[in-house]
C-alpha cells in the first residue's frame, strides 16, 4: 500500500487522526465478528460430524430394510407401492444472517402420497422401507444445510481475517506515520515562524 503524502496542515492532521480512530474502531468490530463466526463454525462443525455419522448408519439401515422388504414382498409389490408415491415437494430455501453471513436454511417438502396407497394392503416391511428412506432424506437435508453453512462461514472468516490483518499491519501503522509526520512538520513550521518573528522583532528594536 503506497503511502499517501499529505500537506502539513492542521486540517489534514485532524482528518488523519480521525481516520486512525475509525480504523481502530473497525478493527475492533471485525475482531469481534471473526470471534463470533469462529464460534458458530465450531458449533456447526460438531453438529455436522455427528450428522454424517448418523447419516451413514441411517443409510445402512435403509438399504437393509430394502433388502428385507424385497425378500418378504417381492419386486412387484415394491414397484406398485412406488407408483403411488409422488415426488416430494420442492425443497424450500431461506437464509439466516450470522454477522452479515447468509447461512442457508433448507426446508424439506412433504412427500405426497396418493390416497389409493393407503387403501392397498401393504406389508409392514414396505411401511418400514418408506419410513427408513424418509428418515434418510431428512438427514441428508440436515447435513447439506450445515455443510453449506460451514463453507460460507469459512470463506467469511478468511475474508475477515485478511481485513483485520490489513488494518493491524498496514492501514493503522501508515495512518499513524502520516499523523506523526504532519505533526512533526507543523512543529517545525511553528519553530521557524517563531524564530522569524523573533528575528524581525530584534531588527525592529534596533531600528527604533
């Protein structure tokens, strides 16, 4: 960052000192933001790890249930049941704001089932299969929601970290140097002016 050269005036000194105060205030705010985001990241990371483990177990259970249903009812009844299950409603997406970061919240739609399905004589195995894959879908959505949140928070933490470092190591030190240089130059001008006035006064006294 190139250092900006300012004229040594009192207005520029006041302006530079105000910029230092604003930069320090921004630094404090960004540090707090980074801390909040890191805490939220750790919270989501812990939940995401548990969700992935749970999802693995749920999928294992669901495919095991599929095998059981196929064994007890055969392929024909499974296909008949599938014909009366409509596609799920579109997944809804909203956002939650965490310190300026838009974290997605995914809302699952309810699967619509044809009324005729309830009238069919289905085995318990088919009912268990339906419940198992519904649980798997719900967990997949939860995992996707948290992992998308993690990605966005990580990106924002990195961006905030760069801004904090820029303020701490570049912007604020440069502004302090500018303020010091202007202050020193003003003091030098004041000394020169005082010396010149003193010299003029002596000459006037000699002339009188």
